[in-house]
């Protein structure tokens, strides 16, 4: 087995170390020279590109168009929506000067004190303020609505404790920002987009979810409602994997975005915003991968099939190249991404370990005996099972196998989620069990005081009021003893 795998910490020994090592060893990302930032390497970025492409397609199917807004936001913009700025103030990176100059000794560069900006600029932590300042110019009449925009960009939130993909100071994401003529339209859009995320994450990433609405304490700064998709990692912790916010008229009022409605009256535009980020990469890794490395669902794998010939001499290599090169072309014609690895600078065992580490869903291997017998060895990454099959019709076999792997990966994760959701009505039992991980479906009286006590006692938080749970008779709050308003999902989280 390759050295990379020998040194990979087991999940059962240290889940956090396993994750950190796997991100680096699988060539997904590494720490940047700037504290708290990351370099996303080609293999990791290829996965992000597939996430981006599929989400972008789904957004556009709902009428959304892509735009781009500046990275720098005037500080005064953030002062216009008090709750919003309070939510991000401690995470903002601030630009104060616009020029450097050579130091007096000529040995370095320094900030030119004469180049101080009249107004500081904030590196965007999110773009509601700058976008709504622009929407004021775009929107005058109900005929200008709705405005459905999305941008793919980077943002900066000054994090003190960082972890690759899960929480970095700079990260990549998309942020949708829509403006509407009515409350109903805006609420409908916010709910629609959280379901766009949920469908994508389930269908494409093979990750099961709990979908719901956040508590007032946990909602986005400046939002009236925040809808969320919550995934469970293999250690039983929750990962907020995407959010969609109904912003009401808060930003319309703050930036004076008014329009003449159908009754010829002035009104403020209604807003939503919604986003997912490279945090989805962390969800992908921690939901599916194992002690041998990544396990990638075929729909997201940059390389879905790798073909490795094991040959002796140039004559046999030429025979393999002709037979397997043609197979690679036939697979590509079916829309399957293939790597044909006939390089002789690495031993087959090293190649196998490396492709296993990187989570390539299907590995095809042909040796001299296979060439004689017209057979090929097939290894599936999700179960590590191998079988030798006939070479005839292998492309159809592989296409079907990829579908089977995608479904199997989801089923495995769904079974894990379902078996780790627990109904709990007793607070002492909850406090003991929540430390072991899992989603706890608990009665809540709806008060911030009860929510704060749960967090103080256990470090667990209310993840959401789930959509698919009957709320007609939620029971009695396990902390306060008062009648509950909701059944909520409570868990420790990343």
C-alpha cells in the first residue's frame, strides 16, 4: 500500500485529524501563506467546478441570471442596516489605504500615510448592501420586478479558528439576491431556493438532509426567516450546508429601493438572498469518505473511471493501448470521464492506492492473462469489491455500475442519518447522549432563554424546525416544562 495511505489517521482514532489529513493527501487543498486562507488544488477545484456547473444550471432554470459586483464595499453601506452590520462587524477586513511606497532605506515597501482613504472599504463578507444600493437604480416600477440575480465570487470573513473548506477566512461561494413586488413572491422564492439546494445535494452529492427553518437566534443577520439544509457528518455532528433567507423589506427600506405598484402606490421592494459555498466540499468528504481515502459519488467525480494496463514490454503495451484506448473513447462517448493510465513511472500498486485515496468510483485493470482471455478486472470504490468480467459490453456494464454506485452511496448515508435521529423529551438524557453525536428531535417552547441554556450546557444548538415533522402536538419543553411550540432538531455542529 502506498505511503500516503499508511499515514492516514483512522476515523475512529481521531476524526478531525483524519479529515485534515485527507484534504491534503488527496490533493484537494492546502494551507495558504496567508493565515486562515487556502489554496484549492486542481483536483479539488475540479470537484468545485462540477458543483458550480450543476447548481448554475439549476439556478438558471428558475429564471436567475448571473452578475458581478465589486469586492470592495463602502463602510457607510454596512451602517444602513443595523442588524446586518452587527452580524458581520467582527468578521470584516478593512481597506484603509490605496498606495504603498518604498521605505526610506529602500529595503521594503510600507503603507503610504498620505494615501489614506476618505472612507474605508470593506472586503465583502456578503453583498446585500452593495447590491441593494445598486438595485435602487434598477427598480422604479412593478414592471421592473422581479430582479433575479446571482454571483459566483469570493468573500472574506476574518475567522480565528479555520479548517480547510469548512471554515476559512476567504472562501468561494455563490450568493443569490432577488427583489420582488410582494411578500408572497419573496417568501416563495426563498423557500424555492432552499429546495433547489436540497435537491442538488441529495441527487448530485448523494448527501441526505434535514430541511427546515432556523430559530430567530440562528437566522441570518437582517433576515425575517432563514431556511436551511442540515447534513449529518459521520461523527454525528451537523453541518449547515446551505441557507436561503427571506429578508422582508429591510434592505428595501435601508437603501430606499421603492417602486410604483400596480395600484400606482409607492412600496418598498421585498428581498431574498441565498448561498452555498466551498463548505459543500467539506460535507462531501465527511459524509462519504473512509479510512482508505475519498469516496466520491460518480456525478461529482472529476474522473469517474480509471483504466490501468499491467504490461510487460513495448509490444504488449501497444496491444493494451489499442484495446483499452478504444474502450476509453467508447466510455467518453457515453459522457463518462475517463483516465487511461499507461504511464510506466509508477508501479501498479502505487497507482491503485493513489486512485483509491482520490475516490475514483470505478477502476478497470487489465493484465496479460486478461488480454488473452478477453476479460477485465472491475473495482468499485464505494465497497472496494472486485470482480473479473467479460470485456465484451464492458462500457454498458460500467455505465450501469456508476448509477448503482451513486445510489448506493446515497442509501448508505441515508441509513446512517435515519438511524442517528432520536426523539428525546428528557433533558438529562439529552445532555448525556448529545455528546455522542446525532440529531435529537426535541420539544421547544420557542424562547431564546431555553435555546441559550441548551447551548450553554451542551454546546449543541437548535439546527432547525424541520419541514417534514408534524408540528400539531409538539409536547412539553424538556428544559422549561412549558408547552412546546415546535419539535426541533438539536445537535452539535461544525
